């Protein structure tokens, strides 16, 4: 990936209440060092996409991460038990920003 800004959208579904939550992050709005860490984590995750997770129960979280850079779009889907190690800090950060999805 180049140094172009990334726009990330994380959607979390499932859980006991079944409430869908969504958060967005644009690396262009981050400090350069912070943006570089986010880009590096996304690059590692895209290089080794998570394996398809077996059916999860309704009370388990399911994540859908959409990564946009210019016209490029990548999508990663994983369950809470299979969050890619490279993305775990980013997922926690985005969960902290999440609001109920429209």
C-alpha cells in the first residue's frame, strides 16, 4: 500500500442484544506516526486474510472491516474468536468509536 490515506469502516454485529455497531476512521485525520501504524496493521492483515470462521452463535460478535484507498476496496470478515492478531488493537480502537449502525 502506498502512503495514500485509508478509510476504514468496521461493522460489528451479533452479541446478546444483536445491535449492529459501526465506526469509521480516516488515516488522513491521524498524526503521521499513528496513520503509519494503522496502515502497517492493515497491510499485514490483507497479506494474510483471516480464514473463514465456522458458524458463530447469535451471541458472538461478527466483524466486517472495509478498507478503502482511492478506488481500491478490500473487505475482511471475521468472528470475535478469529480477529487477526495484526488487527486486534485497531479493532479495539474502532469499537471505542462505534455507534449504532443506521
